[in-house]
C-alpha cells in the first residue's frame, strides 16, 4: 500500500496508522494541513473492502476538511480519521477508548468528532481518554442538523443562481441517503414545499421520511434516473461518476455527501452538460461550523455562521460563470488562497 505516490496523497503533513490488538482497533488518521490551526475533522467507521480503500477515503476526506474549514472562515486545519470496522458493531467501549488513546498521542495536532458510522456517544467514550475530541454532548453536540441546514441553504443558492427563484416550492428533489443529515434536510425541503424522492439502504429511515414528509421511495439504483430539478447526494461519496452522470436528469447537484465526484474531471463533465454543481466541502460545512463554537457554545451565533454558506456559494457560482470554469476549480482556488495566506 503506497503512500507518498498514492493518487490521493496531497502533501499531507502526517498519516498515522493505529493498531490496538486488545480492542481490535485498526484506524488511519490523516492530517492534511495545519496552516490555519489544529486539524479538525470527524471519524468515520466503515467496513472497507480493503486497506487501500480506507487510505484513499481518509486522504480525500482530510484534504476536503482543509478546504472546507478555510472557505467556512474557520481557524482550523484539515484532518480526518477512519476506523476499519463494521459500523453495526455493538462492542464499542474498548474500540473507542483505544481510538481516543491514539488521538492523544498527537498532542492536539488533530481533533476528531463524529461522522458516518460514529455517534456522539462514541465520541464521549473517546473523550474519556483524550481532550482532543469535538462535537461533545452538552456542548455543540450532534452536528447533523447544522450540516442539513447548510445543505438546504446551498440548494436554495443553486436554485437562485440557476433559475432566479427564491423558493423551492413545487420543485422535485431527489435525496440519496436519509440518515441523520438526510432526514433533517428532507424536513427543511418538505417544509418549503418541495416534492421529495428518496432512497436509502435502511428501510426504517425510508419509512420515516415517507410517513412524515410524504416522500416517494425508490430503489437505490433508480435514484439517478428520476425526473427531478435537484439531485442531493447525502450518502457516501463518488456517486457522480462515469456510470451515473449519463443517467442524471437533474440540472443541479447539491447534497451533503463528501467527495461526491469520483474524479475531478467529473466536475467538467457536469459543467459541459449544463448541470450546476455545489462543491461538496462548501455546501456541507454546517456541521464543522457548529463544532467550531464548542468552547463557548452559542447556537444562535453558530446558525448565523452556517447561513453564510448561501452567499459563499453564490460567489463561487458567479465567478465560475464569469471565468467559464467549474465551480470546483473556483472553490479550490479560493480555499488555497486562504490556506497559503496563513503560512
């Protein structure tokens, strides 16, 4: 498993491989950049098919956190961690204690938090072993509602830019993944009068949004072909790829999943098709923004900061149009300017 010549290695400052025989912990921590401050980014627990798949994921995610934190105006660097395990495991106490001890060895260079497959309860277990955890119960807590709020506002920004509309009423929006963040996103969209088409691998989650929000449920493989205005990827990444792009009927891709594009070139493909793409690390920054208020938590101030995502995206969309570039390229350049300026 190569690292320095890995396709997703992007001058990462540090990559740590954690192994604890007693608990069974196998984890990777990637610190991408700390120019703006200590690296902050959640921990994902997933049953990866291979070690290389896990490494690719954590490298891409940590880079995304650097750019996300920069464009959100936070004094945080970018990092991420992954635990190679079944997220349905019930033997979590020893696992997350070991994870906390691993985090502690970095001496505050990286702060972790919850992500896919990890709960705030897990984070509290790890916190018993180290102070370098974020998104704690009793403080900022579950970031999901704030990620959903930012994503909802990002969808509104995309619709405003492309169609000049201030409301989502009557628009058809497909949501792929209706777990924690996806559920809250559906709530916002439903309350504004959008028509929802959803999919997920968990039937209970689908039943909930169908009952509460009148959402139409489709099979996972059918979500791409829906005749909708907006496709919102809110599950795992890389759902925008060579196979799915030709199937899309949506003219906007705007969701809360990380690393939505399988490859950078897919951003150009979307542009050529006239599909407006909201860069994932910009639109889904609400959760980390909320975490940034942890030390002196104020929900109102956090919400106000999350609301800035709307104008940030409008700026990116307008500049991309003016320069005939992809929205991803424009966002990357904006982020790099902020990061390099902090050296």
